[in-house]
């Protein structure tokens, strides 16, 4: 309130504030059906409010930017389908506060560069463009650094903080639309309405992509499901045929997993599956593909490797699973499950087969040989004779 009293709001400021608030609320209202579909599918929430908040940074005094963010997040708490998740008032206020901090960081960069508004940026020419770029980068970076999941991640890697290319491109697109919105408002306020159609199309396109990902993801482990893994493996097979290269397939099966379910319960068994999925993923390269075939069986695609390298990876996976210590809840307090082991069968293209079904079958046969000859070992299809 002190900042609001200290700043002078012109009639033009209040008009722009009302316009951005109205457009933001209209965009959220028109996107409600997309959000309903997203909620049903369980895909992540996509927040496109940075279009309006960043435009506010370029056009409004800081107190009005704070008010703009408050209005948009009040909608999320009361009207949006987002509320069916029963997100607490504290969570909504906290998220809004993070957006305010992000906006103020971008505004601070503009003030530091002596171009505190879009008009001064435009008057400064190319140097103003550089200042605008710095403010956009500040918004982007601060938004990533203060995101709670990123701060809570144990490794705090750049990928954890900043996400993948798709996430970054979406954020860049919304910030660019924010700049264009501010420019449109500066030219003719009514042109801000022209931002709504492309924004709604982006919202729906992102949902389609999320649904595609959800359809190929195993719910319990977050790995690829059978459909998703087969699609990637088929593409790798085509690439290997074109380039005359090789790749490997691993079939990984947990030993005596039924005993874990019987002794500790299925929820504990699910916790073990998630831990094993993480162990396998950590033991292979970033561009290898790990999937769950159902039950306690996993499959790994290893592009570009031949027999010796594939066996090395298989042994690394087996050892990673053997080192696992999984804490699971129990009626009389948490318990730990250790002593896990896995049997692994491997097959190599083209030695084990030139069709995907044949390769998977060969790896599966090698897996059963490992099971039948003592478990907790790696067997290659080449060993079967």
C-alpha cells in the first residue's frame, strides 16, 4: 500500500491496467474447457499469465503490476477449473507473490538500464532493444530460480531449474507475446485483443502435446509405457538400418518381486518400482530410452552400442538395483527394503535380429535363461547358442 500511495497513476495507467486485467481474465475464461480436459488427463498445469504480467512490467507502475497479478491469480483461486484441485489459499498467494517478485526483477533491470518503460525503450533504438532483452532474460531466469520444485531438487541441475527445450520455448513465446501486447497497447489499446486468438491456440496446442506424452507414460514410474517405448524403438531401428549402425535392447526383471508385495503390501511394491525405475534411468545415458513393460519388468533401448558396451551398461544397471535401499511406510513405522536384485537379458541389432519383435523376443529369452540359472545376472542372446 505504501508503494501504491507513493506512485502517481495517470488515467492512461488505469486504462491500461483495466485492459490487461480484462484480457487476462477473458483469456482464462475462454481457456476453461482446455483446462477441464487437462485436469481430467492429469497433465501439468500450464500458466500463460506471463503474457499479461510482462506487458504490465513494460507499461505500468510497479504497484499496478502487483494489482494485475493479484487479479489474475484471484481468478485461478475462485473461477478457474484449477480450483477443483482444492489448492490452498496460501499456495495461490505464494505463487502470485513469486510472479510479483519476477515482475519486479524485470522492472528493476529496465530501471537500471535507464529505460523504465516501453516508450523509453522505443526511443532508445537498438540500445533500447538490448535493454528489453536483458529485462526479458531477467524475468525468465528469476522465474526459473524461484520455482519451488527446482529449489527442492536434490541435484539442482540446470535442466531441473530451467526445464527442457519445450518448456523454454513456451516461456519465450509467452514473453514475446507480452512484448507484442505492450507494443499493441502503446499503438492502439484495442489491438491487445488480437493477442487472444494466438494465445488460445498455444494453450490448446500445449494440451495436445501433454496428452500425447501422457498416453505414452507409465503412471506408476514415469517411464515410457509399452506403446511409447515401442514407438521410440521403431524409430531407432529405422535409423540403424539407414546408417548401418547398432543398438542394444535390455530386458530387466526384478527377482522375487511378489515376495515384496506379499510382505510389505502393494503400495510398498509401487515405491520399489519407482526406485528401480530411477536407478535404471540413472545408470544409462540421458538419450537412452527406459520403459516399463508391466509388472516388475523393464526394457531399455541403447542406441549406438555393440555387444561389449551393451553388457557393460547391463552390469551397471544390475549393480545400481543391488545397491538400492528403499524406505517404505508401515503400520509400526517406516521400514527399509534392500537386498534387491534383477535378472537381465540383452540382445543386439543386427546380430540378434533385424526386426524389433525379434530383438525383444531374443532379449526376453536371454532374461529367462538368467532367471533359470540363478538370477541376479546378465545373459546375452548370443550366449544361448
